[in-house]
């Protein structure tokens, strides 16, 4: 079972940037589809961005042009660069790893966009 640990969250002003990182251990994730999801209280967890093992990316419409997902298989990490942040981006961000029937989640990192 892959273990995922997110980092990089925090408080940022509107228009600012943050870079989230997800470090994987116990398993090499090069064959996994990796994703970033987010959740606010009272709402369902939603996909933010995902990247396939072949580096094909997919983004939620709300973050296209502002967020960039990338993976570094040598370091066993996945990153999410978030630019032009908006208050509505405030959420707990979770890293996800999928491969066949395997589906693993990190514990999340809080991102707060506020002035």
C-alpha cells in the first residue's frame, strides 16, 4: 500500500501562489495515476488535477490555466503549482494514487486564500 504525505499548504493572499508536494513511500508510483483533490466542509471531494503514468494531464475547469500538476518519478513525488489563487480555492487538498484496484489517499494539507 502506497503511503502519501502532502506538504506545502498554508495561508496566502488572493492572487498569490503555493506549491503543494506529495511524497510517496513504500511503493514506486511511476505506474500510478496521481491526482490532487480538494474538499471543503459540507461538500464532496472534487478532482482538481490528475496526471497519468505517461504524463497526460487533466484539470478541473475551475483551475485550468492557473494550476499545473507534475510528477518526478525519480523522487517519487507529485507536485501541484497553484498560481493566481482565489478565495474559492480554499480547501483541504488531498493527494491520491490509483493503480488497478489500488486507491490510496494522503491525510491532506490545508490551503487558505484570504486577505
